C-alpha cells in the first residue's frame, strides 16, 4: 500500500532536522562550507530537486568536500536528468568517458538505484497531488458582510509613524469568523503594532454561509508615509529600496521578488499593482522559490489551479518552507487539491523541519484528526503545540488541538480543561463551535 511508502519517506526525513533551501545550499558551496552544502543538497535531492542533484554530481566530480568519485558523479548527473534537468545527461556522458570501461556497469547500476529512489517518475505519485474537479474559490467580495466588522482591502494605518508593514494570512470559517491568523511577511513592524494588527484581523467577520475553509490575507501598512519622509527619517531603508529598485530593473531575480513585495506591502513606494505582479511573475519564471510561492497564491485566486500547483511544487522542492506548508495545508484541506492525508503530512513535516511556525499547528491538527490511524501521533502533536505555545496560545484552535491530543493520550482531565478554555475563547471571538460543545458534553 502507498501508506507504507509515505511512512518510509517520512522516516527518512524526520530524524535529522535542518533548514534547507537551494539558495542556502548554493551559498554554502560558494563559501566552501562543503559539509553543510552537501547536507542541504542531499536533503533537496530526496524531494526531487534536480539542481541539487546536479550540484552533488559536480562535488563528486571535483572532490569538493568529498572524496572524488566518478561513479557517484555519473549517478548523480543521471539522477538530475531523471528529475528533469535536461543538460545533466551531457555531464553524465562526459563523466562516463573518463571512467574505465570495467567501471561502466557499476556506475550505471548505482545511477539506476538513485533514479529508482528519487527520480521524478518514482517521486511524483507521492509528492504531487491531483486537482479536484469543478472547485471554484468564492470571491472575497461575495463573502463580505455589510457591517463595520468587515476586513477587506489591503492598506491600513498602523499605530506607528515610521515605515512598517505586515502581511497576514487567515482562514475564513463557514460562520464567517476569521481564524488562525498568521504573519506571512513582516517589514519592520514592531511587536506591539503587529499584535494589534493580528487582533484587529482576528475580530473581523465575513458573511456566514460560504463553503468555508478558504484562506485570504491582508496587508497592514502605514498609509500616510511618503518616500520623502523615509529618506529624511530612515536613510538606510531609503537607500536599500533605491538599490533594490535599480537591481530589479536590471532583471536580478531576487531583487525583482523583493522589490515586488515591497511595492505590494509599502504604500509609500507609490507604484501600481501591475509592477508588483510583473516583478513577481518574472522572478518566478527565473526560478525564485519565494516568487513562485507568491505567484501560486495569485493563480489560486484566479482559479488557475494547475499552474498554481506547478509553481507551489517547484518552490517546495527547492526547500522553501512556506511553499511546503501551503502545499501540505491545501492537500489536507481537499478544496482545489484532492485530499491525501499521507501526502499532506509528508509536506507539512518538511515545512516543520525547515522551521515554518504555521506548519507546526497544521501538522499537529493532522496528527490528531487524521482518518488514517497509522498517521495519528498525538504525542508528537503535543510536542509541536508546545513549540508554538508562546506565539499561538491566544488562538482557540491551539487549545482545541491540545485537548484532542491530551484526550488521545489518556489525559482526560487535562483534555477537559483545554477544551473548556478553547470553547470560552472561541465564543469571545463569536465563533460557532457546536462540534466542540458536543465533544465537551461527551467527555
């Protein structure tokens, strides 16, 4: 059964946690931190990143931080080719010419072993979900309630007078309440202002009666700040923005992404939304994982789900933790992607090991709510919740998940207390929690 393959993949990845991103790995290689670079490339090759496999081939070919080994270099190049890197085959052919003929068979056998483990044809059934049919995301305008409690739009004034901005992500529940508010990007916003923005967002409501579950986001920024004000009060920030803008115009990939995000997040730049969209698109086309993730969210809003999935998967395979989190979250939800709990747990696990905070709560949710008993792990869920307690304990869902995990580990009295707290906090936010009330009555 496929479930055993997923468990094998999870076992391979869970015991040596590290933060791995293709750009971090390449940076470590350039700095000659070969041991760290190899560790990161090794991780990325196992989730199908062809560039990582290519880099490993080069390390074995040149002996960079490893014993030079043409057999392994050939095998890694062939793996990169099997993962979709067209030029890698030429490198493999070149290496084979340098190998003594009597070693050709063993080199090809090793390559076949690598491809059977991590080649695209083997991995995709376990890491790439299928699209659902006929799903259409509800436009946010149709969910809006005609009241002052509505949150809509993307520009707000913060309490501070200096340049600052934060992008928040949240879920819209069927009762119209806003849940699980998360900080996606924070541009210089102090903790007091950030907590205020989170609180304000959490207290907003949409129209009840939607299908529920879809996510949205807003941007909190200082509306009245101008570039002249930034230049006079924050010259270092002003110069950084100018430099990024210049580099973006020169088509530097990461500068295009960073400046595009600043255009979206900071009104003082006074640039059109088209500039943001154009730079994010160009950066995504150049393979910037962060830009691919950002563009995937735009594509989801447009209903272009196949393209969104391709961008999200590419970024996830590059080690971008938010892409891994979003992929796992969307797979577990089963709205525009078909629900596949083992695959969702796999990607959420990758996001957690790459230090994504939001993924911890969602993975805990999967580990206590999965319909598949083999995926249930309430003790691990408790550990994950404890790791985010400081940041998330004001969220009713945190206490609800803790209650489920405690109940499943036979800590009945503590479970009752957690559930009571969850229900009390949820009702303060005007959440409809009938299911929680029923659970409390049954305990």
